């Protein structure tokens, strides 16, 4: 259906092309005057209220003689319009560490953890001190030289299935539990 429409497509009439060719409006960019810059900085939405400088109250001196000790503010002092963000009870500035010193601390942490892992790997025993030996190496019990090697879990599942078919006295005799591979 769509291929028929594409094949039957005809050019648009010239009257339609003239009306949609070029948009008629353009935008001019000009440099802002000082008053326009001030208006953009403070769009005068607070009705001419004096807007003090942007300063967090928690950065002010806590031991100064403030009228409001908690908010570190004097009587009659105007509040900033973003007082809820700048107040003494707002979140603290994270200026305790510089980013460089934070990177040093993080790197120290990573090196310490990796060093601890390496030390444990060197000390932790991989093998038991005296490996267990069996008569004839259990070659016959494991199926001989031509035995097909299977996963340990498959052997356990076969053991469990075989133990379910036996009577109770034979299934648990001489074993730690049904399906256990412990000798």
C-alpha cells in the first residue's frame, strides 16, 4: 500500500511550495545593557525587597553576638530570598577535604584492602598439611582408567537417587547422610 503511494507521488503545486519555503520571522541578538543584566540577575519577583549577598548562615562566626543565635542573624537584618537553602539548619558545605586529598585517602584505602587480601592469600593454607592417601588410589572405585569424568554434583545426585531406592537400613549404614561423599 505504501509502495503504491510512493510510486504515485506527484510534485506539490507551486502555490503550496511558495507558502512554506522560508519562515518569515528571524531573531536578532544584541548585547545587553547594564539594566537588562541586573534585571536578569534579579528578576524583581520579590517586590523590590533588598536581597543580601548569597552567604550560608552556617559559615558565619558562631561565637559572634547574634540576636538570633541559632540562625546567626541580627534583628532587622534582611533575609535572602533563598533563606531556606542558606539557613543554619540546611545541609553543610562539603569543604572538609579538597578533591586531591580525598583522592589520596581513597587510594590509601584501596591499597590497604588489596594489601590485606594479598597478605591473607600468602598466609592462608591452600592444601592440607598431609594429603589423604587411599589404597590403589581409588582407581577401581572411580571406574578405572577409561571412566568418563563427570561433575561432582552429578555423582551426588545419583547417590541420592540410589539411596531413595534402598531400604532404610542400607541407605544410611556407614554414611554421614544420604548423598554425602564423605568417606
